[in-house]
């Protein structure tokens, strides 16, 4: 393929040349690293959400900003947490919504279509106490069989970021956020029931983050 006088490389051309001339494990490990980076995650989230779900896109931008704000407490996991923050809600996209459990649908897409790193998929699959909503939907066994839960500290950090960010991406008190979800769905809705059951764990996650990162993260009373 050429463009004017100079040969023009496509992404697949470059990929083929590398696969032929350098060792494949090196290439694969770099591909995995790339598919865990916040830059990659932001680009993918933007591509999926910005136009069809602009409010959801505003929300994930706020959640990612939260993740960056607590980066000092996370050490080497900070980039992974930010990547998960960007991608945690892609399962709301109608095209990806297979089961209706957005955490599972998003994680499946990342695993099957994007070949994302396992821990990133696990974080997305279980974010904000997903297993409780999965129980309500009869999907808990499937969720846990396909994706192991993430380590508690990381999972709690993502829950903190999600549950202290409004649907428009603004920092809010966790209590405000919980009330907003109940108002949005109505008290009888499955999501409201799930959030009601998950509330003690969500509050624990926020408290844990606050205790760990008082100088950098906003507390329940200062969100
Ligand atoms: Fe969210």
C-alpha cells in the first residue's frame, strides 16, 4: 500500500514486521502493558462512550480524576486503578449489554475483544460490589466463575472513586451518591435493592480509603 511516493504503514503492517523481526514474547508483553495504561483506557472509553452516552462519559472522567487524586496511596497500582476507572462503566453501552449486569458485560468486552490484562478485567467485573447486583440478577455464579474478585485494597479504591463521583462527574459525598441512585431508579428497582444491600460495604470502602489517604483523598464528609 502506498500514499504518494512513500510506502504507507498501517497498524497491521507494523505489527507484522515486528512479529517477524523481534521476539514475540517481548512484543506481547508490551501489548499487554499498553492495554493496561490509562492513556489506552481513556482512548477506548472516549471512543465507546463520548457520543452515545455523554453523561456516562462525564461520569467516568470524574471517576478517573478521583483515581489520579489517590494515586499516592496506591504506589505501583495507580496506573491500573486509573485505567479501571476509565473503563468501569463501558458495559452500559447498549452494544455491549449482553446480560444487563454492566460490570460483567464491560469485563467480557475487555477480555474478549480487547484482550486486556486480567486484573483490569477483574476490577471492572467486580467494581462497586457488583456481586450483590449479580445475586439479584441470578448471575453471581457466572460472574465469579469468569472473573475472580480483585484484591480488596484495589477494589475498595475503585469503589471509593465511583461512589464519590456524581453522574455528571463532580465530586460528591458518598451519601449523596447513594441517595441519587435510589432516586434515579426508584425504591423497588433491582439496582436500588442491590445498592441498599451493598451500602455497608460501600461505606467501608470509602472509610478505608479515607483512613489510608486522609491528606490526599476526600473523606465522606469532605467529598
Ligand atoms: Fe460508575
